C-alpha cells in the first residue's frame, strides 16, 4: 500500500515539476512534506488538498488548520473553516487577515505597492496561489501584471 | 547625494572645461590688446607675455570647441550647428559669436605680427602683403570688434547656463557677469603663466600692468559671488534651497570655500597685494599666484555647473 | 588719442546696431511663435488623477507604439504614497511626460531648430536628423522629460504619437490603452470637444506654470495625502 502511495505521489510531483516554471524550487521532490500526511484533511482531500508551495515546507511546521482553521462539524455540520477565494463565504478582509497574521503589511507594501490599496477589498487568493509549487503571480511578466489591473479596473 | 552623479544632472564636466577655455581665450586676448595699446605699442609682439596670450587665445578656443564637439551625442553632425541657426538659442548665437571671434582674432594677430610675417614672407606672395596692409588699415576697427567679441564670448559662457529656467541657481542674471569677470582673470593668469614659460621676465612692466588690473578684478569677482548667492538666498523658494545646498556641507561646499574662495581668490589677492607692496616680483611668486587663480576659475566653472544642476525649480 | 576716440565711437555704434538687430530678431521670433494660436488645431491632454490607478498600461502602450528602447521612457507614472493608515491607504499618481508647452523652453534653446513646435497641431516635436545631441533642451526642460534616444542618439520625448497613431487618425497610444479612461486627448480650438468641456467644468491644474511654460498637460487633482505648505 505504502509503495503504491509513494509511486503515486512521485508521479504527481514529476507532473507538477514539468508544469511549473523552470526556475522554481522543487520542495516537493526533495522533502517528505508532513503537511500532506495530515490525516484529518487528506483522507478526503487527496485531490484538492495537497500542498506543494513554499508554505508546505517542513521547517515552517504549518498544518492545514493554521490557515483554514479547525474542521469542527465539517463536512456535515457547522464549522468555521475558511475558504480562500472569490466565492468564499468570508469577506476579503477576513481572508486577508489570516495571511497578515504572519505577513507584515509594511513588508508586503514594500514588495508591491498594490498591497496597500487592496488588502481590505480583494482577497489574497485573487492573485496568489499557495497550494501549487510556485505562486504563479511571482514570475509574471510586467505586461501580464499590468493586465491584471485592467481585468478589474476596466471601465466600460 | 553623489557630487558627480545625480538625477537632475544633464551637463557634465566637459562643458565646464569648455566654458573655462572659452573664458581664458577671451581674457587672454583682452590682455594682449591692453598690453599692446597701453604699454608696448608696435613692439608688443616681442614680449613673451603678449606671445603667450596670442598662443593661448586660439589654442584655448580650439580645444574648447573640440571638447564641445566630442561631448555631443552625434559628434560628426556638429556641422549642423554651423548651418542651422536659431536666433532665440543662446548656444546658436554663441556659436555665431565664436565664429566671428575667431576671424577677428586671427585678423588682429596678423596685425600684431605683421612685421615678422612680412619679413618671413619677404614679398614672395604679393597677396599676403595686400591682406596685411588691408588689415593694418582697419586695425582700430578690428581691435574694437575683437574686444567686443571677446567680452561677448566671456559673457556668453554665463548666458549659456543662465538661459536654463529649469535650474534656479543657473537662471541668475549675475551669472554672465561673474563668468565674464572670472574668465578675464583666468586670461590674466594664463597669460602670466604662459609668459613665464616663454622665459618672460617676472619683474617686467607687463607683469606689473597685469597685476595692477588683477587686484580690482579679484575684488569685483568677490562682490559678484556675494551678490550671486545673496540674491539667490533672498529670492527664497527653490533659489534659496539651491544656494544653501551648494554652499552647505559636502563635497561642493568644500570646493567653494576652500578651492574657490581661499585658493582661487583670497590667496591670489594676498599675493598680489604683497607683491605690489614689496614691488619686487619673483618667478615663483608670480607662477604660484597665477596657478592658484587658474585653479580657482576652473573649480568655479565646475562648482557652478554641478551644484547649479542639483536643485530644480 | 584721436585714434582711440574714433575706436571708441566705432565700438559704441557697432554695439548699438548689434543691440537693435538682436531685439528685432527676437521680436521677429516671438511673432512666429504666435502662429499656433491662429492654427485650427492645438492638441492638449488631461490626466485625471482621480481615475488613474497607476497600472502603467499607458507606459507599455507608448513603448510599443513608438518603439521606445528599454532604459528610456517617453512616459512615466510617478507614484507618491501610501497615504492614510493601513488598510485604508491610497496613492496618488502623476503623469511624467512632455507637457507640450505653448511657451517652449526646449525650442527656445535648441541651436539647430531640431526642437520645434508643429504649427499645424501645436505639438512640440523633435527632428532627430537635425539634432546634434548637445543636450541643451534636456537641461532647459523644467519638467525633465527629455532624454537621448540610445538608438537615434537624438533627443526624444512624447509627441502625442504624432508620427504613429495620430497620422492614422487614432488617438495617442496611452489614451487608447488607459483602462479607466483617465486620459482625455483633444483639440483646444474645438469648443465642442470633450477636452474643452471637461476643462471648463472640472477644476484642474498644471505644473510649473510660474516659469512661463504654458503647458498643455492638464491635471485633475486626486485627494492628496497631506496639505503641503
């Protein structure tokens, strides 16, 4: 059983390596990621729950619950789980608050000024993806980056 | 702020050198004219100081123009400045002045050296004799024109910068006058130094004459510098900011106070007064005074050019 | 002595003639400058800073349309800020490009006439062939928007896409690209144009008018972060 699991993970990992940009750091290849052995979540979320991004690094000692909160009654009864996306039940402000518990707003603004004007209006997942091996918005070209602004701000 | 590299900097040191050389040329030829008319007369060409001035004036103006052309982004297109003119452009007017100045300069030099030239030619080329006699007939006109053009050239070096409304420190009515006067004093210093190199007597009447003029010129230069900066400071706003940045602490502050005020003006003034009082001139005294003066003017050009471009209106 | 007096008189006469001549020339020059006020078209631009989001799509569009090499730029958006307390912060954006002055410091200083104001459109332009690269115009521009194009070695700057899109009857690249319609381009001489309507109804400002530049880049001010004294 475990050998089958290993082959399965490996094949997924090679797949993601091919898809991801050439200069990405392959954490997933080199590390046994403890976050993905989180039985409480992965039992069901084998497909959509796996985590390969920089936040999955073992040294960070993050669990799914650190960001998504405790499962409580999930999936059948009431829970306070957070979904990070546009169709989340939580407001953008509630979603960004989770990220900014660790990420200092000043640092974010220094890296990209747009953080200053969007943090209470747009959820982080609108631009960032943490589960993929690399966050696609990091290596984006300036042209694509500017198009992102246009996508929302275009006046018709 | 790096003293030689900052965002608003457009013109670098080659322009300062060019302004320096144009000033020297204008100043040197003025002194050659003065020496001829007031001290030496027809034998002026025999004086090593006049010879030095006559060598310095064309050489300085040529090398200055050379530097200016090399500093263009398209040096091989420099002829377009000579072909196309824009009467509102100080640079264009200045180029015209420079061209006529060179004609007047060589005409006057021909008048000055007509004896050695005709001796050397020995009537072999009648054309040259005719040109010389024609120039000789009009010598007063040529001299008057030359002095006017030389003064225009000296003032032009200042007008070139003072036309820039972008920079409140450069856009200053005193600047052309300051550059003209400092150009004349650099011409005096260049003439003295060149004359000494050509084995001139450091206690000759030429040196006495030049030193006699140099003292009021240095005093006037100090007054102009004072007016220049006080004028800026009491104008307030960005003019004041520009003056205070220039004179305050930092690299250019040192250049101004130590290089221009002390070495360039105070030391030559003190030496001149001392030499006038002791009425005996030694080669080393004259040479050191002239070198200080020259260095001071060169520093002044660079100081004004760089600090002038630091503060934008 | 006689000679000297004559010399002095000659000098004085020459100076007088020279002075009269030069003032005549300058007067003639200022006559030609009023030409554009009689032309039918005088293009101008409004940058509505309340609508600008600082995305810099205009910068890319300009570079692409006018083949502006990397490292230099005809158009920049200058950001200031953030103002206010996180997370309610905002920036203000200012357009840095040729202000298309009516009283042109760059044209006045250009020794060859390479910098000129197009009499038909009122657009300040550069004849890159005539330009020798003395950089006098770059120093003379109070808005510091001129640069040496590393390819042509001539001075370069925004010309409202005069040689590219305007020729095809289109609006400048930045205006067309702006996602928030923060840029309004048009003819000041046409009383029915959008630009004239906006200028007449909206408070606007221009930069460094005290230098006599009469710029034609109008700006509509956004709420600024602080009151500067």
